C-alpha cells in the first residue's frame, strides 16, 4: 500500500514539475528567440533600406556642383581692446 502511495506521489510531483515548470520555460524561451530573430530581421531591413537610400544620393552628388552655404552658425570672434 505504501509503495502505491509513494509511486502516485512521485508521479504527481513529476507531472507538476513538467507542466508547471519545464513547459512554461520552454515556451518562454522559444517566444524570446522568435522576438530576437524578428528584431534582427527588422534591423537588417532598416540597414538595407538606409544603404539603398544612400546609394542614389552618392551617385547624383558628383553631377551637381558642390556649393557651401553658411547659415550664420559661426561668427568670427574679434577681440575688443
């Protein structure tokens, strides 16, 4: 009789361990991996878009004349005596 109770208790504890700890941890791990992969793909797509948008500007800039404009950001300093 004690053997049956001990076996049932061990099986119950194993059941609780598997379904209350191992399964949620594995689900959380797979969900986290999916999110990391999705973020990595988004970053790669963004870098690819930035490279594509920079490439046409670099091709057209040599054809245009380079003009520098000052927006009044810098004012020469004169020492007052």
